C-alpha cells in the first residue's frame, strides 16, 4: 500500500487483512502523485513517520507479515541508518530498490549501488529483498547473478515480470502470446476489470504494441474483445457461461451491470452506432433515470465533438437550460453520472474511472436514447436539409400563384419544383405533361427541375 498516515494505514490493512498473507508498504515510489500525498519516496526523509506507520501495522496485525520497500538514500550512512530503524519496528523483511529517488527505470543499477544493497543485507538480521534489476533480468537464469551481486535473500521484479510473467519459470520463458492467453483466462475466471487487464496485456506486449495485434488490443473495450484478438473468445464464453450457471446454483442474483456476466463486445455501446454491435434498449429506473450500458471512448469522437460539447450546443439551440450533471462514486471506486436535460435524466453503467468520463458517458446515453445525431454547432443532422427544402417549396408556390398566365414551359417548371419540394416527383411530371403540343418538352423540363430539387 501507499500511505502517509499510521492510523489510516492500519484501518486500511484491517479491511483486507482476512484476504492477504501480508501487508507491504511502498516507501520507494517516486511518482508525483505519491510524493504530493506524502507517500512513497516522500517518506524516505521522514524516519519518524516511517517508524509510526510500521509500528502501528506490526502491533495492529500481529498475525500478518508486515514488510516495506525503500530506495537508496544519497549516502551510505543515511541508507544503513534508515534500514536499521525499519528493522527495529519488527517488520518481517525489507525490500531495497537499487536507485536513488531521482533516478528513473532506464538508468541501470550501478555496481556501487548493488554493493550498497549488499551492505544493507549484511547489516540486518531480517531478510533483505533486492529490487531494480529488470534491465538485466530477461529470464529465470538471470535472477541468481543479481541475487549474488546484491547478497540478498531474494529478488523482487516489477517490469521484467510485467513484460513476461514466465520470467519466474525455471524451464525458461514462454512465448508472449501463450502468457497473454493464460492471463486472459484467469482474468475471466476472477472477474478482473477489463481496463486493468488491458493495461497489463499492453505492458506484456511491450515492443509489440505497434503491431496489428497490439493496435487491436488497444482498440478493445471489453475482455471478450481482447480474447478474440488472441483467438480464445469461445473459451471466454464458456468461462462466463460456467460463472452464470454457478451463480444460478448458488441462488446469486446477477448484477446487470457486471461486465463479466455479459458479452462485452455486444453489450457495451460506443459513441457511434455499430452494425456489429447489438443496440440495447434504454431502461428507465424507479428513480426516473434512463440508463444504458455505455463506455466512453475519447478516440471515437472528433475534436470538439465529444458528447458533452454537442449536448451543450444542442441545449443552446433548443433554448432550454444547459445540462446539469451529478456524479457519485461506487463501492468499486467507479464514477457514475446522471445528466438532467430539461427535467429528463440519463445515466450510464457500469461507471468510469474519472468523473469527467462519467459525465461524457451520461451525455452519450442521452444522444443514443433519443437517437439524436448532432452537428458541431448543436443542430440536428438533417434539419438544415429540411429547412432548405421547405424554403424552396414556399418559393416555388409563390411563383405558381403569381403567374396565372404563363407559357406551358414556365408553368410546368414551377409546378415541378413545387412538387419536388413536397417529395412528389410523379405529380410534377403529371402536371407538366399537358395535352397541347409541346407538352413532352415541358415534362422533360419539369422532370429535370424535380431531380435537381431532390438532389
């Protein structure tokens, strides 16, 4: 976990205590979001706070193994001092990342840094775990040399494991596609969020992200779509069917917003109608909110044409109050929004990762539920064509009314234009085709005018 407060850390640890074997506190993360919150590497300069956090966890959860991970400090003395302080709190083990806070993953752990990790390991009585060797560890056989260099009890890997999880396999690496397929099967079985699964798969693809397969994964919006990329969508269907059957056996009601209980590629509606996807019927809940299962994807919308922008322009054109959004967070840390359009409310399920995306999804539901296709300025697509046709119809009628004594050709052309504007091309030809000589020519003129008006 990442934490900056002892009491909050203990409360959080107790929430998951029955489901984990141990609790590890990350005191080495250099990312801005951690530093700004006083977490991660920000703790390296606050030894007393480190003592408070670890002591609270060790005493509050005596049945669990408490560990933490740090980075090297600028000096050997400071690093060894902090390591000994951490040991004194009663933790079960200490992880040491071989870089300084300012260093980034592309910089390899130097010989001097590896030697400092070794000094930490030799000065403590608890197990020390070496971390930071992913650039040099490509397979299981590379673990032993890094462990020997750092003199640690074991080795911790992050990026090397993300690139290929079979790095821990003594028999050697498995092909990337085999690893991904195994991961996808497991993700379906345990109902892992598809967004997280997608992130993990893209990381595993690593240098293959630019390939056609990588692009297909990037464009996927459900676990099933990713399974299809690797040819195991039928296995996915079988896993989900088994989960449904098991839920029925146990008498468990299936949540209609549960992604894994649906075929995501069919049920999740994107921003544009797709003939390959089944359009769901919006459902109006007891709270009066029209809901639809929608996932907002920014890439589906042109610049300035996202649902919220279009909806705001639409309200201005209709001279109704602007959209009013309300947003809430679910127990699963997802955001759901409801948009109020002139007293009518719309919302999307199952939720988004941010409030902004949730509001976009809610606006998208309105556009889908009302079947509105809007131009950039908020006008309805096709309205400008209808307005022009109406104008032409009025002009043509005025011409006919104002010329009671006109020659056959002019009368036929005006009648043809008026009829075309009203959508009755046949009537135009019929009016134009008189009994007098020259009627055929007049009919030709009327037909041509009608065709032009329709076009």
